[in-house]
C-alpha cells in the first residue's frame, strides 16, 4: 500500500480511538500511577488496545511499538526496518486536568525516520496528518483538509514560542531570555506544540525535558512535511529506534532554518 493510501485508514483509526477516549473523558474516571510516576487512565488503555488491533489488521506484517506496550527489548526492536510507533493518548496530564489539550499520535517509522504521521485531537476533532513527499495537512470536522506550512522568514523583533503546559523548565526560560527579542509564549499540552510550528502559528518549540520516541514521531513527520525541522541541540535530526532507551534527547522544533537557533542554547 502506498503511503498516501495509508493515510485515510490511519486517520480513521486515530479518530475512532479518540471517540473511545472521549467516552471515558466524560465519566468520573480514575487515575493510576505508572512506575515513572506518570498518570495512566482507562482511556490510555482503551485507545491502545483499539489502535493496536486495527493496525494489525491494516498491516499484519509490521510490528507495533506503543507507549502502553513499550517493554519490547532492543534486541528485538533493532531488527525492525519499518514499524508503527504509537502514543494512544499523548498528554494524559492534560486529559486528567480536562483542558482538552491531548492527542492520539500514530506514526510509521522506516529506516529510523517517521514517514507517515497522524495527530488527532479528540476534543476538537481536528486532525493533522502527513506522509513523506506528500505535504502536511490540517482538517477540521466536516471540512476539506488544508495544506499547512511553517512560517518563514521569521517576523522581525518578535518570536512566538510554543512551550509545555505541564513541563516548563528553567532551561526554557533561559532560552527565551537568550533570544533577545520580544517573545510570545503559547503554553499548550501534548504534540499540539509541534502542530503550532507546522501550521505557522509558532516559530519554535524548544524541549529541555524528558520525552519518549512515541511523543514526537507522528508530529515530527507533520512538521517536516510542512517545511520545518525537528533536531537535537546539535541541530541533527532526531532518529528513532537506534538505542536501548526510548527517551529522546533535548530537541528543537522550528520552521526557519536560516535562524541560528543553536547560538541561543
């Protein structure tokens, strides 16, 4: 199946998973704690189980790595050339706070790079999606998708920065101060920060706290197909499934590569 042809079924899988999340969102759900102290709800597991089952039907030969089934040893994972990388509910803290800033993230990884990405926002019904070589798009419910692009060149004397709603850091504040211009900070949860860069609302999203590979992969594809970049602090592209740990390094998401972002670190 061609990448472009895979987008519609994957978007539908993400949308239906989002509907299952919303069913639980509207209830008096309970919250458990995972071993790393991050929250876990029935919605995480319901979305995980549905997405895995549907991807197995869509591509029976491809392995799946999901946040909720992440204990697959690297000895097994390192043999994968192409696989699905899933965060069934990105932004569980935002889900628990009931602020609507959570997403369903599904990515297809090939040769350590995301080549297809779908980010679905259950509360609003908005979908961001991209496939390698086909551009990035945003679709609202009952509307035709519109292609999105990062903002270039940068506005003069003003930068819009997307930042974490739940994980603001001292390093982020130092980065803002180093920019030396007026900075508008948009605080928002989950992979929506990437999407703000992809659609040209924010200029940069610097991340100086821990994230995992499933947090970034789907939106990574959207950003790149919108003309932007996701790099580590050495300005090298993030790569996936290259080591035993599934944690990402600190990274930058930006649209204008003419700006020397590394000089502000």
